C-alpha cells in the first residue's frame, strides 16, 4: 500500500481541526490542562490561527483529516531562562507515527520561521530529539520540568534547512 499524501497547512485555514487537537492535548497532558474548560483550551488554539506572526500553528492533513500539529510561538517551553522564539506543541496522532509526519511538520515550521525573519529557533523535548538532530539542530543543554529532564535544541537559521550544521 502506498504512503498517504500528507499536506502541512496553516491552522488559520483549518479551524475545524481545533476540537481534535484539543482532545489530543488533554489526553496527553491531563494534569497540565486540569481546571481549564474545553472551550478555554480551544480558544487558546484559535489564538494560534495567524498567517504572518507568532503564535502560528500548522496542521498535518491526510485529506481532510488532521493527523498532526506544531506551533511557532514566543517561548520554546518550560525553561529558565525562557528561550525564544520557540517551536513546540509537536504532536502526531497515534496510528500515524513513524511515517515522517513529525519531521515534515518541523521542516515546514522552520521554513515559516525563516520566512518570518527569525534568525534562530529553540525547542525543548524528551521524545523528539532525533527528529531535531536529523534536521541539523544542536543540543544546547537541559531544562528540568517537573520530574522530566528535557533536552534543549537550537537551530540557527543561517544554516541550510535539513543541513548538517557545518
Ligand atoms: C514525537 C512525535 C511528534 C514524532 O512524530 P512522528 O510522525 O512519528 O515522527 P517521524 O515519523 O518524523 O519520526 C519518528 C521516527 O520515525 C522514523 N520514520 C520516519 N519515517 C519512517 C518510515 N516511513 N518508516 C519507518 N520509520 C520512519 C524516523 O526516522 C524517526 O525514527 P527515530 O525515532 O529512530 O529517529 C510523535 O511520536 C508524538 O506525537 N509523540 C507524542 C507527543 C510528543 O512526544 N511530542 C514531542 C514533544 S517535543
């Protein structure tokens, strides 16, 4: 069977994806979202429907079905001191993983960052380090969040996207 054709598009053009993304995020991080109504979480996502400034969220679509997402935003995540600008909120729906969709989301987010004039990007992650490393990001320290130790990744935009950083 051939691989599905995935397109990476702006959430601004696909607001109908918001309830599914909210569902994923709540299921993944129930403590983080505890105490927030679904409407509040969806409103937060709606605030990421920008086209030329951050926060700018992208969605991966298989036909009309949303299968993944990522956001460019002010801060990378939970780190002290805060790292900016940041790439975060990377998620690919179960059953769609290990097909390159996460990588495609990061690549297109990097292209948007370049287009918006950003000269670097930061991300913090416990799970997606190999995706960043394969795209030429450099590991640049650690950030502790709760019981988790997150790796900080940095990408300097003067490098060619997808290059090896040399
Ligand atoms: C982390 C996450 C976003 C990765 O998404 P993904 O779509 O599976 O990512 P990719 O397919 O691009 O890459 C993942 C792995 O699949 C491999 N892969 C990519 N295409 C593949 C293919 N066609 N066949 C087999 N493996 C493939 C990649 O090489 C990579 O392998 P590695 O882990 O050994 O480096 C996803 O697992 C997820 O949403 N997890 C839960 C939330 C999370 O942890 N988010 C990250 C927070 S920063």
